[in-house]
C-alpha cells in the first residue's frame, strides 16, 4: 500500500462485548517524530433486537450456523460502512468484528464479520482478524489497545477502558504492560436488563442498592485476581465464575456490590499519576465516584469523542501498522513468544 505524504486515512470499526452497537471512527494518522491522529467523523449504530439476540447467543450454536452468521454479519457491517462513509474516501477499513469465542488457553479466539465479504461489498481493502496470530504464538490475543496507548496517548502513565471489561495499560521506561482487570458492562448491563433498562444510567440502580459484604468477598477472592499478567477475560469466564455467584441476589444490590468490587480491583493498580479513563462505564457516575474513593490517582476524563471511540480509533491504528508491516501486538502485553503484526488483508476483486 502506498500513502500520500505519510498520512493514512482509515475507518476503524468496533463491536464490544457489551453489545451496545457498532462504533465507526473515520481517522487520519500521520507519522513524524511521533504519531498524530484526528477523528474526523464518528458514529455508533445500535443493534436491533434481532442482531443483539443473535450475537448474544451465537456461541451456543453449531459450526455451520456460526459460519453462516459470520457471512451475514459481514454483509451487515458492509451495509453500515457504505452508509457511514457516503462520499468520504479512505485508504482501507480496519474491522475488529464481534467476539464470539475468546479462549486463548485453548489456543482459540473468534471474531466474526467476514473481512472478504466486507471488502467485496464496499470495494475497499479491509483488514480484520487481529487476534488469531498472537494466540497461535501462545499469547492471549488481548488486550490489543495498548499499542495505541503507547503511541497515541503518551501523556498518560495509565490508560483504562471501562467497556465490557476493564482493561489497563501501564507505561514505564518506554515499555508497556497491559491486562484485563475485571468485568464491567458485560455484567452490569445484564443486571440492568432484569430491571427493564439496557444499562444503568448514571449508576442510579447501583446507588439505590445495598452492599452485600459476602458477595463482595466472593468476587474479590476469585482466582483470576491473584494471577500475574499477561491475562485476559472473556464471556466464558463471566459465565463460569461470575454469573453463578451473583444471580441469586437482588439486582440493585448486586450492581452496588459490583461497583465496589470494580473500584477496588482498579484502584489496586493505580498510584498518584495521571490516568485516562474511556469507555461507556465512564458515564456511570456512581461507579466513577467509587473509583475516586479508592484511588489517589489523578483521573482524567477526555472529550466525548475519545471516551466513546478510542477503541475504534486504535483498531484503525492497528490496521495502519499492519498495512506497513510494523508490530501491532506486543509480547509484553499478551505473553506471546514474540512481538507480532496481526491482521488479515482482503483486497476487493477488480
């Protein structure tokens, strides 16, 4: 791929585990001494009930059904991309897809949204499947955002994203480590739905709940929290270890206790340096207040664009690094046998 004046124009496409919808970020990147970026246009398209239910339950289906949905989801994304871009030009699309399975300890991860279908339907080069190579090299295949934290958000020692899961990047001496901390919206949204809402707006349900000390103790005692990085979390872990111990309590009380648990787990990793918080969980005022209660760090909340689209931005950046064959996945983060350059490039047929 050849780019004009070392400037890359890329569409980042991201769907997270909390199933809010598909995030689109049309970005430009320029490399001089350091990388600079701009988010030129962004939007989130919420899933309708059919797609939300399909994606939420696809892991229970057989291989044939998953393969079929992979193609249909690729077509769906391509349609959304064509509408979003309209007359905007991009060098390529960089698509995370939607995670159905993430079991790196079993050497397996799957993000659906067929890259070849997207490429043919949009007539644009498309890069996807960023995790598989790292998993094949013995890594966790996650988190992938830290390479962007390292190059694009250099002013912060800590970067934390509160999405389906909380993950953290920690920068020291020009190196970076990163890992998943604990579940956030993947569990909180599930409980909110039981109370008739898609999510706990401002943490109102949690604020009205009562802390359950025994539940908090059980959550904090989970073996994952004693493991050293590299480590990552997925839906499978939540279903096996979180759901069995929370679903017998009143939902408001669980939400209150979860906020305490999340705040305690996050604060263990922070000192008094600056920490950049992004992701949908930032809008949960009650949760953010509990994090502030436990931490002395200087908490920075950026612009709404960065809060909502940082992950889509960074997946666009991962695509840039893949397109120029530069490392986009770090062994210090994932535990792979080597740094690597993940992503499969699909070119449209002429």
